[in-house]
C-alpha cells in the first residue's frame, strides 16, 4: 500500500485525539480527503460521522452522559434541550465515549399500549402474514388491475402509445411545459405520460383512440389522478 510519505500512526493520532477532520489532514499533507480516509480505514480506524457536527462540548462529558442517559434514562431530545445543543451532538458524544445506545426492542420494553393500539398491531401482523396480496387485499376488485396491466403490455398498445407521443408529445396538455428539453444537470429528457381522457379500465373501445389521449408531464399526471 502506497504511504505517500505519511506517518500513519501520527495521522491516526491527529484524527482521533486532536479531532482534525479529513479535510484538515488532507490539507496538511497536500493529499485528498479520500486518500486520508482510505489510509485510516486500512488501519482499522472508526471514522466519525460524515455530517458536520458542532464540536463544542456543551458540558457533555462522559460522566454527565452516563448519569443522564444511562441512569436517568433521558432521551437525546431532553438532554439536548437542557444543555442547549442539537440532538445530533448528543448522539455524536455518546458514540465518541462508546456509550451503548439501546436497541428498538429495549426501548419498547415496559411500554404500555391501549387495547385499541394492541388490536391494531395484531391486525397489521395478520395482514403481513398473509402477504396482503390478491384476494387478501382490502382493495381487491376481482383481478381487474391484472387484466388492465396485461392489456397495456400488448404490442398493439405499445405501438399506439408511441404514435400518441409522436403526435402530441412536445408539450404537457395541462401546464404547457416543454417535454422535449433535457435537464441541464443530468441530460435526461422530461418524462412523458400518456393519459386516457375516458378511463382505460372503464372504456375498452376507446383505449386505442387518438382523440381519447393526451400527453402530460409526470407532475400533472399525478395530480390529475389524485382528484
């Protein structure tokens, strides 16, 4: 492994004990943060979270957190409000001092739920057990959705959709937005949605009618189906 002239134990000390960031270390040794990060990981260093955190202590010593968090069982939010910092700062300090945080099951232990809440949990578990699909789903309508989906996959329907896009696919029929321009950032073209004026499921004879189709942008199509 190429060392780039680094004194790796010293780099690790500066990172862990002095609290220097990857960017600060990279600037010191005229390297990129990525190289510093890679070398620290190779040494088995536990890296700090990548998001920016206020390094002010706020009195969050190891003894203080052990008493308030472990003994008094105060949540992040309460501790943060009492000392005047963000919840993420409390979380960071707990990780820094290697104070174990409870698992979800441990958090739930001892909590009391109402009969209504417990009944709702039971129903949810039963629904999950039966996968909530097909006839077991409360929205089941006799397989209509499956038939409609198969109809949309036929070669005839696909050809018809392409024809609609060729004739009407330059602007959104609702908001007038251009559907031919590409995003200046990623280069992707705007998504084009073919919409049936008379619903596809309820009007089989109008499914391939050019007059029954309009082209919409994704946003307008989504809003239209919310109504």
